[in-house]
C-alpha cells in the first residue's frame, strides 16, 4: 500500500467498479487543442516562432506577456496594438484559439487583444479567445494585489462586462492553480483552490450584474500536470466532478467546463534536460486520458532559457504522436470503471471538498490569502515533501 501526498491510500490491486460511469459533463470525443507558447521578447522573432508552430500543427497560441506568472523570466514585450499586430502578423485569428496567460496587467493585456480585433475589423463573436482574467492567481504568485479585493473585484467584473458587451464569447476568466502546484501544494490543495477561485469569481460577476448561469459559462481552469499518472488523471477527473457539485449547490445545471492543462514547471530539471522529454510525454498522456480540452507542453529546455526550434518541435510532436498515432482522444474518460482510478478520484474529491469548505468558512479564498492561512497549508505540504526527498 502506498499513499499520495494528501495521505490518500493506494492499494496494490482493485476490483473493477461495475457501477461507474464516465465523469461528465466532459469534452466530446474530439482531439484536444495543441497550445504553443508565444513568449519571445522580440515581436518579430515571436511572430516567426508562432507561424512555425501553426504551420506544424498547433491550433492554439498562448500569449505569455513579460509580466505573466508563466513568463519564467521572459515574455512578450508587446506594449501596444502595433507591437501585438507584429507578434500575430499573418495569423488568421478567427481560425485558431488564443490564450492570454494570467498576469498582473491582465486587464491591459485583454484590452490589447480586444483592440487588435477592432484594428483588423474582425467580429469579436468569430474569435475564440480565452482572456485569462485571474487576479487571484496573481495574488497567489506575487503576494499582493493592485488594490483591496473588493475594489479589484469591481474592476474585474467591469472588465468582463465590457468584453461581453463587445461581443467576445470567452471564456473570459481563468482559474489558474499552477501557483499552488509550483509552491509545493498537493493535489487536494490545488483542487480546493480551483473551487474557491471559481466561487469567488462567480460572486464578483453576480455582484456586477451578470446572471449566475452566464457568469459560470465565462470560467475556465488551468491545471499543472506532472509525471504522476495516477494522481494526475484523478485530479482532472475530480475537478469536473467537484465543479458540477458547486453548480448543483448554486442551483445551476452542470455544464461542460474548459480545462487547459500544462506540463508542470515544477518537474523540469536543468541537469540532463533530455529526461524532461519523458516527463512531458507522461504528462501529455495524463492530460489526454484525464480529459483536458487543451494542452501546452513546456519545451524540455525551458528551465535553461528560451527554447530553440528543436525544443519547440519536440513539445508539439509529443502531442501529435499521442493524438494521431496513439489515438488517446477517441475515448471519453477511459479511466471510468477502473477500480484504482475510481477509488483515488473519490478520495481526492472528498479531501478537496473538505479543504474547500474550510476556505469558505474562513471567508473565501481572498481572505484566506490575505491572512496567510492557505499559504501556511501549502508551505507545510512543501516542507513534508522536502523532508521525504
């Protein structure tokens, strides 16, 4: 018998769960979207890399601005519509998906993308843009907010309302738990944060005059996936089940949620970086079988700096092989009925829901972050892992 970092029991053998059904609502039986980072500081170089990625099969571009929590010391230095127009030159925006990685200047970055659509006379309704508005992820990463949470919440709701009024379908809001994973958090802590972020944003949007059912449709999630196959698949399955419970508890009919997975920054090594290809392959398998709607594979040399063309090609082709040759997308929730995965998913749901309730009882995630109670939990988990190592 082994245990996860949350202390959940993993037995050596399990019986098939004959009563289990695929976890839903989930993505349809269609290929996930292949996302590639656009993070080069030079606009022209970033454009060349983006065009190469699209030409070689990527269908999503993740805009990583210089102040983004995902920048890793780099990122786009596009401070104007002109700069962004260069970065996305010759890119047919209505034929791909755009992601904006969460950043302290998320409202400005969202405004830049909206202004670019207007500059090119593109109907916003024809675009698929995930705007990445996520002030709580910024707070988790930097420890601060530009203003008090009530004031930030009002601005946040105003930005969402303005983008809706312009015709953008979204999703406009991101619930990004990568900061929890990178700080050493456990799977249950990541899920608890994902739920608490989503609920906090629903409250802000509803207070801003957006009907609750519409507000829920503007949310999306970003999850870090590492090479732990069992915990990773259970984490993705648990997120869908738990958020459906939140929707039911809010009087809503559960709808499919959009989950973007990214191979974990925490598992990359600077020494012998070629091993990161293996870790990235396992994380891709986990993301695909766990039901992620889109996936970004971090280039295996990213911990050493900006990746070259070969590293970006490997990141793309890792997904192409598992999608087109292994056909991992053809079965919805292939873990359904497997006793081990079902048991781990059940345990993870129970533990994460308990932590989520504790966060809510303390006043919600903004308060838990402001007082440091959530950070202390993550720090404790990190310390236990360092001791084990």
